[in-house]
C-alpha cells in the first residue's frame, strides 16, 4: 500500500509490512487513532502544555522570522564559521537540516553536546584564526554540557565583537542565559514555552543556524505547513503519518520492539539521529516503547546486515529513500574488466544505490524483518520540512497510542541528580 502525503512528493510504502501488518489491521484500529488524534489536536492529551509545534507556520510571526533571517545574515556576513552550542533537541534538528541540505555544512560547527576535553580542544584548534560567531541555545542557561562549552568557547569571539557576534536562544523572561545576554548585549530569540526541544526545529532554536547555513528557511517551513495540512486528514488510508504511527504500535504488540531507521543517503545521517531522539525520548517511559536506532546503508549492511537478516526477530525497519539524484555520476567502463564491473558501465551511481535499497528491503522481508519506506522524490528544503513534521505528528499520535505522555522526559533528570551530587553542586 502506498499513501502520498497530500500533494507533496512524499510517499509511505507499507507493502513489505505484510503479513504482519496489512491495511485491514490498521483500519480496524482507526477508532483508537481517531481518539488519540482528537485528544492531541484538542489539547486534551497528556502533555497538552507542549503542543506549540502542531502549527509550524505559527511558531514564529512573519516579523520575527524576518528579524531572525536578518540576524543570521549579519552573522554570516561578519564571520567565517558559526559555532552552535546546544544539546539534544536544541541542536539536532538544525544539524539534521544543515547536513542534509547546505552546500557548505562545514561552515557550521557544534559544541555543548558532549563534555570531552579532547573534542573541545581540537575544535578550538580548528577555529583558530577564523572569525567565529556563536549561537548558544539553552532555555535556562544552566544545562551542564552547553554551559561548560560556552565558558570554554566564548573567548573565540573577541570581547569587542561579542555583542555583535553572539546570539542567545533562551527563555522569554528568566534564566541565567537571558540575564547574561541582557548584561552583555547579545541579541536574543525565544525558546518557546510550549515546545519541547525535540519538537523545536521550526522555532528559532533550529532556524537561526539553518538560515546561517544558507538553507531556505521559508521553503523548509512551507514544507512543514503543507505536511501539517495533509496530516490533519482523519482518513488512515490517506494519512501516512497516522498510518505509520498505528503500524508501529501493531508491530510492537507482536514483539517487534526495535525500529531501525535506515537511509541510503549519507546526508541524512543526522536526520536519523534527530528521529532517534524524537521517538526515544517521547515513547521510552513507563517500561514500554519501541527502541529507536538508526543505520547508514549501504555501510551498515556490511556490519549489521547479517543480524537484521537472521538474528532474533524483534526488529522492524523504516527506510528513507530519495528517488531522484541531484548530481549525475556515471560508472566508467574499463578496457580490462578486472573487477567484473563492466556490466554496470554507463549506468548512474544513484541507479545502483536504488537497487541496493530495493534488494535490502526484499531480502529483509524474506528473512522475517517487516519494513516500510518513506520515499522522497527529491531531497530539498520543502520535502525535508514535510518529512520532519511527518515524524513529529506520527510521534505525538503514536506516543498516545502507547499510552504514555509523549511530551515529557522525566527519566532524563535521573542522571542529572546523580551528576550534580557527584560534582558537589551546591
């Protein structure tokens, strides 16, 4: 079964889920999906205070988006590189888009997502002699990892330039970072009160670095808005996001407790990392939830392909497939066919990649691993924006189907309590 995302060139293909999940099985649970979606959209669900992401076109006003774009351009005009300091959802969404779409992704670098002295020292050496701008992203300003990184890295911007080249994305009215920004004169943008970090890619948290990287943020948000309209369709046979969320629950109930999101395009590596946090942090609570992991194919076909094919039957897969290549790269013929590859001479590299995807999907299904595919005709700002929102709404509805609050993360606080005790925090 193939379900198109409204009029967008994005399609969910569930053919390789059968016989574990077929359209009739999904339809039989439509009343549960309807209830979850209605509770979500009416604000009657668990975590209803964090639904500001539902309407991506309304997260930023047109005037605020214009201010954001002007700020990103000012930073770009006056620096060689942007250092984004944040952790989790505060940076992963932006990095996913930048790595996938930017023509110059190396112009944006990252800190605050680890506490490695080696990483930060190497990064400082890498940035030595360059004009650096900083976007520090933290609602409170006291999250340990980004706070330490900001202390270590702030002097990469000269004191004379800090007010002009450091931008803080933080709380609207309080917090340590907001206080620092006001004292130092940094321009500030708001981390929305009603949007959790993992759902924040279409807010200022994501859009400042994305705009700096040269990606068209208007097209990105437009794709999300169009996706939101398509995902409002209550008909499961016409709503791929709801269908995906329901299929995941059906597989989970059959003992398929691990989902692998696999892409055949390396530029999507951080999209799969973002997805992993989105679903892991949203569903993994109350001793339940699908465990999300991600793969880079073909690379991981040669490391974990054996397990997927013949290991314990607890895994299902979702593939992201990009149908049209942006570049043309032909395989050359050799006069002496020493490697036996002349049968592919004259064919496009992307053609071979597409056949590897088809072969993996067929083989894994034959081996007992159900899989489905999200197919993008092209990879661009609009289709990626649509895909990210597709996953957000599927996660919200799917988490409610699991019976959990998809919008909190109480377990994350546990390690912090032990960390503060071990560090001797007052």
